[in-house]
C-alpha cells in the first residue's frame, strides 16, 4: 500500500511539473506577442526609450484640433506632416499645419498667438529661438493648451515634452561618421542652419567636441544659412571656392543637406558629403552617390509621436518629458569611392 501511494505521489508530482511548464510557455508567448504586435486596444508611441500606450480610436471619439508649427517650408517637414495626418485621421483629430516660407521668429510667434486665440487642443512647435519663444509657449500652457517641442527644444519654457533625438549625440554621431571616412584626419567644411536654434547649436557642439578630442580633423570653416536655401547655396559655394582641397562636407540641418545634394550633382564633386535628415530626394542622392552618409533622427515617426503625446496630454494623462526617436546612420554604397 505504501508503495502504491509513493507511485501515485510521484505521478502527481510529474503532472504538476508538466502543467507548470505549459503555463510558463503560454505566459512567455503572451509577452512576446505584446512586444512584437501590440494588442488591438492599444497603440504604442514610437519612441526609443519612452514607450507609451493610449486607447486606440473609438467610434465616437471626441473631435480635437492640434496645431503643428515648423521653422520653415522643407521636404522633411512634409514627411512629418504626412505621418501626423495618417495618425490624426485615426483619432478624429483635425490638424492646422503652418510654417514660414523661410525661418522667421516673428512669424512663429504670430502663428502661436493665433492658435492660442483659436483655443486649439494642443500645439507642437519646432522653435527657431528657444528663449524668444518662451513667453508665447508659456501663454499657451497658461490657457490650458498643452505644448510640445520637436526637433529643437525650448527647455526654459513650460512645454510638457520634447520629441526628437539627443542633438548633442547626433553631432557626435556625425563626427564619428566623418572620422571613419577620413581615418581620423583631414579637412572638412561645416554648414549649419539657424544660429539661434537650440537643437542645432547642440549638434554643432557635439560634432566639434568629438572632432577636437578624438581626431586630428581640421574644421576649415563653419557657416550658418539661417534657414534660407538661397543663402545656404551661396555659403557652401563660397566655402568650396575658398577651400578647394577640403576632404568632406557636413550639413547639420535639413536645408544644408538638400543644398549640398544639388551642388554635388551640378559640380560632379567627388568629396565626402554627410548630412542630416531623410527625404525621398536625399534617398535618391544617397543611391546616386551625391551623398556619402545620412544621419537620421527617424523624423518619419515624429508626426505620430506628436499626435499621441498631445492626445494623451489633452486627455489629462501624464506624458514623458523626452520622447527619444533615436539616431540612425544610412551609408551610401559608394562610400569608399571618394578621394
């Protein structure tokens, strides 16, 4: 009888172990599905380190209107708008998208003032001057309108969140890329955008700090185009003429990138060209060899991050202070063919 009990006990113990293992497999499978394919009732915010979740579109979702203010008109911002519109349409959100023809502080302030008067439900702004825009950003917040900054920040304001990549690290990444191409030595030209833009100064500082401490690369000249394509073309052509023996060019903003593509194509230059931001035109230039390397802050996901963050804020939910879109380098297949 004792032997029989021991036999049943052993059998029962084996059965418990098998059931536990099966339950563990089911649990692991559920976790894996959550990571690879979100449940239908939730939608993830596209961010590297700050993954949020909000309810998906409801049948009778409240209508909201969000504003997006760019520094200027540029193809990169068209990509962001398209992404934002696709997401907004899923949540009964109307978008008011505005931008000066060229970077202009006064116009950004006027646009913000207008959106505040219209009592929008949320505003996203890419500030051309982080200090000058503090009063109007704070005014929107005081009127109950959540404001987020994207691409470039205004950390001294009461904005609720910054969406984009670490701009100092972006500059360092561009420094590492050009150092790899030039084996840590050589001469480069640098063009940046708006001198008062916080994020752009961070990029420039990251680039220069890395080159100074980690390489012997000589920065021949740094110029600012202040958001003007005409000025960007003139500045770059003047730098090339003044320093014909340069080895590489770095464009730290979207305008410099598109300008360098046109000049490299027109002049048939065989020098390394690195720039920021991915657009269809930039992709083509990368394929054709006019650009050597593109550093992307994954701008094509900023639109949905803007919508999700503003939507959460308008619903009274807490949002992360920094929605990190990450940094990606895309390299041309012609990288090794430059002189």
